[in-house]
C-alpha cells in the first residue's frame, strides 16, 4: 500500500499501526494492549435512549463533559472531546507545535507520538526511560535537553510500553523544568486507570502547564465509542475547540450518548478489567519467575502490557519464528526503539495467555539450540 504523502512530499505513517492492522493477528494473539471489547448490551442502552442528531449546539456535549469532569475531578470547561486518545493527541500537538518548534518525547515511545509532532513541522528530541532505572524519568536529564525552541514535553503514564507508573513528585519536577523554559507537559494517561486501589490524580492537577489526554479505550474495552478527551486550562481548552472545528466539528451523537451511559457503569466495568489483569499478571509472573525462565525484566504492578527483554540476539527473527511456526504474536520492540524487547499483552483470554507463553518458551528454546 502506498503511504500517504503530504503536499511537500514528506511521508507520515506509523510503522507500528501498519503492523498492528495487518500482521498482528494469530491463533494466540499476545499483541493487544486494550481490554477486549465491552459489549453494547452491557451498557443497557435501548433504541429509545439514542438519537442521531444532537439537540444542543455549541462546543461539547454537556452531559459527557460533566461525566468526564466528575470522574477526574476537573471542571467541565477544562474538558475537550478528542476522538479517542489518538484524536486527543493529534489535536493537542497540532495546536501547540509548529515549524521551528521542538518536542521532547520519551524513549522508548509509542511511535505515533513523535510522528504527530513531526507532522506539525516541529523537530523531535528524545529523553531516555531506562530499564536499569525502572523506566523512570530523570528531570535533570530533561533540564539539560531543554532549549529555547522546546515547546512541549511528551510522555505516557502509565508508560507505554513498560507499564511503569511515574509518581507525582517526579511529574511535578518535570513540570517545574518545563515551566522554567515556558514549555508545556502533555501526559497521555490512557492506561492510568489500571492503578486500581490508589489511582493517582490526573497530572492535570499538578500545575497550569500540564495537559492530559485519555479515553475509555484501553482499560474499559470501549474503543468503538471513540470517547477521548483532553484536560486543559480553560483558555487552552477554548483554543482547542476552535482548532477541532477544522477537523471534526460535529461528533457522532449516538457515541456521545453511549459514552455517558458508560461513565455511569465505569466502576463496574473497571472491576471486570481488574479481574482479568490480576489473573493474567499472576500467570505471567509464574512464567517469568519459574524454573527455566528466559524473559528478562520484572513484572509491573499495573498495566495491560509487559515489556521484557529477550535472551536472543535478533528479536525480529524471534517474532517472525513465533508467528509463522508457533502461531503466536507479540509486539516487536523495534516499534518502540528497543529491538531487544517485546511487548506482551496481559489483556487476553487466560487460555490464550497460557498457551502463548508456552509457545514463546518453545520458540526461544529452538533459537538457542
């Protein structure tokens, strides 16, 4: 398929998304990162509850704005609809970056994030999240990387792909570094609701130079609703609404109505997600801590994925062998800039995870002998 090109002839694409849509499927698929789809019937909606055309006008659907705001402790006027987290990230970067600007983006990273920044005409530099440091962020390293051109620091929390939780103190220091240079911090929090017992408050609350993106996709299995949002200060929120007019000025109203229903059941849906992840995390921990374990790296306390290092020289070859000879897929770490690692799903059926892990072991054994 010919990649889409901009007017200038530059090519913009996500190698990961192309792989995910065309080559990630297998009998034992351990390449997913979101909870399997929550059924429409579970929301309890009837046709009488839905309308095609929105009866109100203006920016945002008030019941949905209020539901999001209430869930995350944010005033409704600070909530901007985003078309999933992907749409939210696109809108935020399109507003905040342009030619001549610079974005600092975490590494390893979800490849859409730097590509969105590049799409705006900005340049991208990376700051490291190192496994030997628990995939954390060093605010002092960020301070050394800042330049007068730096307008935005971009990171994920929980980190994609390692599922590491950044603590509030570290995020606060990152915000202080950014503020000294007149920059903003954008935190993609789409996985943060996986922190079950003591969910941190959104980074939105850490200072006026933070903005946050998220959605109902990864933790709740509601990808089809495309219910995403940006949390931003009111003045910035108004600018975002005006920008969105250029891209998607009238959202799908049935999706808005269903999203409001989903927020009413969010606690119940979260319990279902937690049950799956807790069970699968125990299965994975038994696999990596048992005799003959081959995958390197700890088991994160939260999150839908793990990101272990492989004990073989060529992880790309391993992923090909795993898929073609063992009918199993994991995400090659190449897509995150870490070719010796793979990302493995913890949000699949129990039997799929157990058998997939067995096949990972078999493929590694074959490659080492």
